[in-house]
């Protein structure tokens, strides 16, 4: 089975990324042949600093290995090192629908209240579709926020296959059973995000333990004293899910343990559980990040493998779309 997922290097990585991204990558790599891509081409679609992109690309490589990806087993690489991604994106833009791209909620969210909106921000889901389809991917481990983009990738694959010839595998999304959409701790109606969330409500994987504890202590809860997941308690629901992921307990067990004891102790315990989840990751991250030469070596190996695996699909796409091949 082929597994593919991408993660962008810019922006601090947070608890939502750990649950919807990193942890799922490490778990799914056990099921087949995994390709995990640092989507650096995606990062240029919003305002960014070139030096920051370079540094954060290596930071993210270290984080991918620190959270459990095994370079002997999985292929970890940068999108810009495999030119097939940019090429596939252009080819697929011929079968992607302009109307469907305009309905992407992430585009609407990220383009609103911005003075400059890049064309890339609009077309980036086509790049993402190419990322996935180039590897004849069966499953894509992602968070709930990427559901709409994955649907678009599936539609593009189906349209390509119907318009030309059966060429591309139509992939399936895999979402965490609990915590598929981690919400901002201060504004639990919106997802935890470095660009769209609040700084105090976004728990960063590299936050020092005391900062993590403080963010949970000040998390917004709801009226009442019951630790229970209900639609009118988005703050408490989010915290129960976070604790369930951090401790491996069932959410129901957490609810019955805290009952109607109120939120102060509960919030403190969730913070402590997240500190325990982050501590070993932070330690491994620091060790790995210190050896930049090794990170570059692993990325070069990953790129080589990704080029070899994606090349035949790209060649078939050109061929079936009617390009003269020499
Ligand atoms: N809040 C979240 N809950 C669960 N999963 C999440 N993911 C992101 N936010 C949450 C998942 O993390 C993976 C990598 O995402 P990304 O960093 O490449 O981009 P993103 O989804 O756009 O994350 P952000 O933080 O929301 O980025 P910005 O700040 O640019 O808006 C994906 O699998 C995603 O589903």
C-alpha cells in the first residue's frame, strides 16, 4: 500500500499538526510504503521570508524524524527537489475546475483581509493533488481541515482517468479517530493554526513546558462544571479530545473520571499530559537538528527515491495527454 502526505515548512508546528499530521505519519508508515513530503513550494503562496523558509525546511525535516518517521522505511523529501511535482501541477490544472477551486474554504479564509492574494494561493490545491497522485497513493493521512482538498484531488484523478485513460489511483483520506480537528484553546470555534488561530490558543510542539502549562491553564472553557463533549461545549470537547490523544485513554473514560468536578484541575491535567507528550519529541528534535549534514543527506536520499517512483506516473500523464515524447 502507498501512503503519501505533505506538510508545509513555514509556520510553527503545533499540537494540531502533531495529531492530524506527524503522529499519523509514524503510525501509517507501518502499513506500507510511505512518502512524506515537505511542501516547500506551497510555502511561497503567502508572504514569507526566504531565509526563514530555508531554516524551517531543515527544522521540519528534524521534526518528521523526531516524531517517528524512520528513514530506512519511509521516504522523506522536499517538494522542490522533485521537479515532477511542479510539472504535474501544470498538467493537472488542465483538468481541475476553476469553480471548484473557488469554493475551497482554506482559500477563502486565507485570502480574506489580505491586501495581496497570490495566484498560487488559489491554485495550490492542484499542486497538492499532483503531490498525491504522482505516487499512485492509496491512503493520505491528514487532519479534517484537508478533507476538501483531498476531495478535489480525487475529483481531479477521476476526471483525468475519464478524459484520457485509466492512469491515476484515486486516493482515500485517513483521519484520526479522535482529534481530527484540534481547535484553538482561546477560540474553540476555529481550528488551531499558526496563521488563522490566536497565539495564546495555539500550543506549539517546541513550546517550553511552562508555556504549555500556561496555555492550558488559561484555555477557554464553557459554563457549567461538567467535563463532557457536547456541541454547546466546544472548549471542553476540544480538551477532552486532546487529553484522549495525549494519554491514549478513551474520551468516555476521561469524562467519567472528571465528572462534574469543574475545570481547573482538569485543565491542569490536560496541560501536564501534553507536556509528557511533547518532552521526548523535543529531546529527539534537538539532537537531530544539531546535525544539519545528516539531515541534508537524508533529504537527498529521499529526493532520489521520490524522483524514481514519481517519474513513470509523470511520463504516463504526458503520454496520455498527447505530448510528443522523444
Ligand atoms: N487544527 C488541526 N487539527 C488537526 N490536524 C491539523 N492539521 C493542521 N491543523 C490541524 C494537519 O496538519 C497537517 C500539516 O498541516 P500544514 O502545516 O501543512 O498546513 P495546515 O493544515 O494549513 O496547518 P496550519 O497550521 O493551519 O497552517 P496555516 O498556519 O498555514 O493555516 C495536515 O495534515 C493538516 O490536516
